[in-house]
């Protein structure tokens, strides 16, 4: 088997020096934004910088060349060239790809030809950012010559083994000397303070130092962002000589122990205790006998007080005047804050600040945000709490990026600060990132809208919305009558819930749908709508009247009784003859008193026009509406108008029929209009007995009466009425746009009355709803069937502790029985100890649940994973919409059409985009999964996470799940289980990301590495109870450090999950071959040789490509 060719880059190494600038943030040892580069140096460019300015100065001493040619090569290929005449320092800019490649820079003098002054240098351009930050001395200190102080610094992306140069620079001339050349990057070192006696510039001129200094720290073996002290400090010399004392007091101290008197009391500044009269040095003396270090390191017991009352390091000194200083200590650079967080800005001063101002500077847009102006601040520290969310609320344009805090004493007349503001800023930039979750669209929390208006009547609509990031929202509305309105902002900007109010009037009668759009600062939107019925304002308003109840005539027999609701105008009903039952010429009663919420009517007639004893009471049905005669040719006359709650009252409505002759009836309820949102939702009870609840469909156009369909234009209840009992019909608001309780017609027909017209059952899926308040009893028999030897088994209900069916079960060899009592229509899932599921429905009839059990020996040999069995069973149920109620029953949830519609709008539409030929059945299964979940874990995940699971499946397999097996894999992913199906392309892509994150080849035999790759490839979710948001925040920060951004796609969030939860780590890779040392020990490769077999390929590359790193 031949090896795969691996291409490696080889650098040309020949020496030369020149200068390269590496970005606007770079402050270099030359003080002008440039570095002096030598053969083999590496430039680390900041955050995608590709423009490399090159400064060139030819010649040396007094002999300089002016006519210069400069070429840049990548390998043997020249990528750019330039000729120029040098005048002093000359800069040329090159656009180079810095993605870890080696460039060769070649310069020569044109007047001497290519053979004269030909120089080469190989420089590696790297992405990333290496920086150093000076911590102390950082400005404002007064140091004493001869003191020993600590120089402290921090670094980013710079190993402790790297070397740094520390220089003392004159603050004005920017020249000085290296006081610590090439020391290890340990973060601190001791410095015996000494001022500069003189300084020499680059041209050899001698300059006098100003006495004001900064510490300058740079990388000695890396290109990096360097740093100086924030402001200057001073160095003072000492005065008269004498033995040291503690400020001129306690002249005869004996028995010093570890820097304190007899180990008791405060430590004295700069006291070093000698050991047994020997030499001591600085602060390194050990603690034993009496004694005191003098300036020359000798021990002395004779202590003479200093007349100055101040001493330092074995000599009397004049105490220097305290220089006023302000110092920002937090945030001081390198910190990261989320847009939801609060920053505590700490300012330290050594005097009373007369007028403190604190501001926030953005490097993104250059804006300065004033945060605090306050009264005098006493000596010490002051904290300012900065809520980024509140800043956004008041209109500050706080966006993700780099920031600094600046604090100033703005009182320029303060004598302490010499007539100018004294300020300090964060040492370097800190970062503000987006919220821990990606920017989310606004949410509409409620809409208040009229449902009816008169022509020219002004209505008021109120929209309440919120921004998850608590930002400012803007609103707009399309009124549905060609008018639009824009509102710049909400009326309440400081609250989480923002409210916007609109007013509008319509000039023509009709039905109008207004669409409200809410937009956040990122351009994300949310929409809602409201429908209003505009009526002719000439509609008369009648007074309400309640008819007296008549005595019941028990001798009357059941007859067909018809009602046409919603007819307001005087006269007979437009409807005559039959609907579903009846005959030509049948009479229809007209009910309804305009604008009267509650009223009743008697003196009604049966269909044959004989007097009826029935009294009809209407509650919350004072409104009437219809399309008049304009659609009479399309409507059935009874359907063209209907009753509903008047005056925008809303809520449930009732029709109660009393004085009904005893008998059995078929109760027909009708409702349908040209708008698919005006449908019926009815429940019927007689004498307290419930006959369940039924809903109509939302099928546009089915108001036409040329094809009657049950559950479309009408529903049927079969009821029995005893003497003296009333029929009560509950009418609930429809699920569509009007949300009104509506009814158009009613027929009460003696049971068995044959239909007058042919009608069909509506074929679309009807939403099954639990019957109301009907308790039934039955017996469920569990039957166990075996292929081989039978054994005793158990069956039990599969519910949680909140279900009324918990703890039902039985046991037996062939079968066992359970007596059940519950609500009519409830669906129950059963499990057995021999594996498998069964189902029953509470309907008062005894039934069997059968389980097919494997041979007991087989069961013993094969360990059955109960969760996988459960997942497989759930995939079967969810793939069949009619069986999904078993899942809802187990989860103790009720089905909600509104929630399913919201899921479809919010998640499903974007999911199925660009997916070809996805069946309606598969879409329904996915929508149900996102809306409800299928088990306790997926229920807890929430709809957003369940939608993310489907996005992960789509990303991994380039399709959405359709079959039971595919749905099972999606459920496994949601439960953190490995899917049965795999995708090589997805796993290869995941392994590439793994190598980028962990700097090693994934070992798929290692559980943690395997988990990381699988999570990235398929999006396995952490169980809801095991999620740790703090860990995920850290995972987001690690992701940002690697990728330079926060996660913003399905693949990104899967990577973040792998970083957070997989447990994989980078490990030690001594030779840099992408195999950890532990892995190399397992494989037998050389830990210190990246190409063990010497065939020119990295060991890790060979392992990743399936080759043996020990064989050429």
C-alpha cells in the first residue's frame, strides 16, 4: 500500500536585518511601531492583519545607499517587488497572506546590480496575538535609589520559558538601557533601583535624563505587543549616612525575628534580618538572632535614630513628597465581560479627588461613554458598577469589541495636580462579547386589540414586546387598509417589557387584519396580527329583555327543533328546509338580541311549526354578524351569520335549552364562515353528565354548503335528556384570528332521525381532545406470549409520579389483570418486564394488552438497554400522528394547536428550507418533537434546544429524519446517545476541528476524544439535569480564543458543547508531531522525533491517514 503524499514547506535560512511594522497596536523597542527582525524571527500579526509595512534603511555608518530594490519571495516564487529611492527611513507596504507560511525577503542596491549587497532573510508570519503588560511600577511611584523593588508584568500567549528584555527608559526622550536583558518570562524580578546617569540615542549622542522614568518590557525571542508603565515614576537619591532605623523611632531594637520585634507587631519596611552576624543581602536574610543589616550588608546592633525621622536601607533619607496619583486597577486589560454582565470599575488614589469622572472608551467606533461624575472621593479606592444592559437601555451603542476604562480628576484648579486633569486608563484593552447566547429576536408578550369597531370609530391597539438582550425596539404596523405606520421606539425604554400603543380608524365596513412588526437593534424581527370587524354604525341597539320561564309539559314528545343564530334584522330566517336532517319547508327559529349579553327566548316553534316548550337562554352572545346577501349564493343560509360575545368582551359563551321533552337526541351544532379562523369549539353536558368536547377544522372554503362534512361545518353529540334536565352547550373561543366564541346554527333531532342529505366524515386529522368529566371503569388484561420457556412477568403503567395512573400493575406467567378507573378517552402506555410496550384507551370496555416476550435465556444473555428500547418505541409513536397522544399522556401534557402553530412558524419553516420532498407526515413528527419532546429529558431541554437537535441532524446527514430509524437517531442525539447511523464526511470534518482545538490527532479508542468528535459531528446534547451554564460560559471563551469569535452556527455550538463536556484535553507533545507523549508510548514511536521512521512524514499525519509511523 503506497503512502499518501504529504506536502511540507522548507524555509531558506540566510541572515540579514531590516524592520517590519506589525500593526497599530504594536509599541516596539524602537518606539515608532517597528521591530528589528533577524534571520529566523517570527512576526505575530494581530487579528487578521495582512498589510505588512516594511521599513528599510540601507548601508551603515556614514556610507548609505539610496537606490534600493526590495523583493518578497514565497519559496522560489516572487510574490511582490518594489524599487524606491530611500530618504531616511522609507516605508513600503505589502499585502501578504500570513497563514503560517515562510517568506523570504531580498534586498539589494540597484547601482551595484544583483551581485552587490544581496541579502536574504526568512521570516515567518503567524496569526494570533502575543502581548506583555507592565503591572508595576506603573506610574506615580517615588522610588529611592538603592531600594529593592519588584518589577511585575503579565503576558498573553507567551510561554514562561520565553525570554524578555526589561529596560529603564527616560520618559521624555524614550532612550535608556536594558537593566535585565534576556531573562525568563516569570512575571516578576527584583530590581536594585538606580537612576540613569546619562543616556545615549541611536546616533551616539549623550543626553541628560529628565528624572522621570518608565519600565519598558519586550520579548527577546518572539515578536509581540510590548508595554511601558502607564505613566512615569521618579527615582530620588539618599542623603546622610547612618545605621538604619524604622523611621527614627525605637533606636535600640534587639531580638528581631522575621522582620518583627520578637515576632510580634508590624513588619518594618525594608528591614532585613541577618543570620548569626553574617552577611545579608536585600530581603533574602533569614530570621534568627538580633541584628540589623546596614547599607553595606554588615550586621550592626548599634542603632542611632535618623534626625530626618525617615530611613531606607541602612541610610537616613529625606522623605520625598507624595505625588498625587490616580490608578485604574480594574478592569486593567485582558478581562472578558458578557453584554449581560456588570463591570466593577475600581479607581485607587493617594489623595482626595475633587471631581471624579469615569468613562468607557470603545476601540470599535471611537465613542467615549461618560459613566459617572461624582463629588469628592477620599484617599483609597472607589468602585463604580457599570451595567452594560442598562447602558444599552439608555441608548448607548455598546457593541462587542475592545474597551478601556478612563478615570480623571476633572478639577483643574486642584493645587495637587498642577492645573491639569490627572487621569489613568486600563493598562490594555478588555473585551465585551455578546450575551452567553447568540442574539435572539424580540419576543411579543401580548397584544390588546379591539375585535369590533364602527366605521370612523377610533380603536386602540397595544403591543407589549421584549428584547432578550434588553435593547431598544422599534415598531411598525400595516393596518390592512393600505395604511402603514412606523413608531421609532417603545414608550417604556427602561423596563424589560416595552409597550407601544397605536390608534386607527377605518372608513369602510369589513374585516381587517393588522400586522404588527417589532424590530431590535440587530434587525431581527417578530410579528403578530389582530383582526377587527368594522360594522356599519347605523346598527340599532336594543334593550335586553328576559322572558319568563314556562312550566314543563311532561306530555310532550321529542320533535325536530331548529335555531338560526346571528340573524339581527326583523323577519323570518333566511334558512328554510333541511340542513343535515329535516325536510323541505322546515321552520327555523331566529334568536339573538343585539348588544344584549345575556337573554332568553320562549314561544318558539318546532320544525313542523308546532309550538315548542323549549326555552333557549343565550349567555355572552350579544353580538351578531353576517355577510348579508352578498355571498348568499355560496353560503348555506343558516351558516352566513352567527352570534358571538359583543363589545369585545371575549371569553366563553353558553346556550342552555330547558324544558326539553325527555328522550334521546342527536344534537347538531353548526358554524362556518368565509374566514378559516371562525370555527366551532363545543362541549355538551346534560344534567351534569358530560358528552365530551368537539372542534371543527380550519379548512378555507368549507363554508360552502354543496358538500356537508362532519367536523367541518358541523359536529354531532348524541345525548339523553331526562325529565326536568337542561342541555348546556359550552362555546369556547376559536383558535384562529378572532378568538371569539361563535355559533351559527343548531338542530336538536330525535335520535335516529335519518339524514336528509348525504354527508361525509372530514378526512383530515382531527385533533383528539379529552372528553370532559366522565369517569369510567374497565379491566386491562396483560397477556405475555413466549416463543420458548415461559416465566413469570410483570406489566405496569409507564407514567411519572404526577399521573393519576401511577402504580397500576400486575404479575403472572401467562397473563394478569388490572382493574382501572379513570377519565373516558385517556390513553395509557404499558411496559412489561420482558421488554416491549402496549397501549389501552379508557372507554369502559375491558381490553387486552399483549407483550411478545423473548426466551428467558436469551433475555439473560442479552443485556437490554431500556433507554434505547424506549427511544425506539417513541420513534414509532411520533412517526404516527394518531399515536402521539400516548406520548403526551406519559408526559402528562395536553395537546395545544396554538403551540404547534408557533413552533411551525418559529422553527419548522427555517428547518425545512432547501429540504426536498419532505413528507407532511415527517414534518408533523418533527414539529411535535420540537413542540413537546418525547420523554422527560427532551421535555426539559426546551423547544429551542430540541430545534437545535434537528439542526444538528440536518448538518450531519444533509437531510431531516423521516423514517422511524432516523427519528430514533434524532431522539438519541437529544439524549446524548450515539446515533446508529454515521456519516464519514461529518466525522472527518469533526476530526479536523478536533486537531485545531486540541493540537493532536483524535484517538477514537479514547473515550474522551471519541466523545469530542461525536459531539462535534452529530451534536449530541448534554442531559438537561447535567448542564452547567458556568462551564458553558468557559467553553464559549475557549472557543473564542481559538476561533476569534463567539459561536454563531449549529456547528459552532456543537464544538462549544464538545469543549465543555467531552473531557478531552491537549496533553504533552514533546516533539510537536500531533501525537501526545502518552499516545507515542502506546504506539512505540519516538517522543522526541516527530518523524520516527524517517520517511519525511510526521508521525501524527501518518496515524491520521491510516499509516504505520514505524514503517517507511
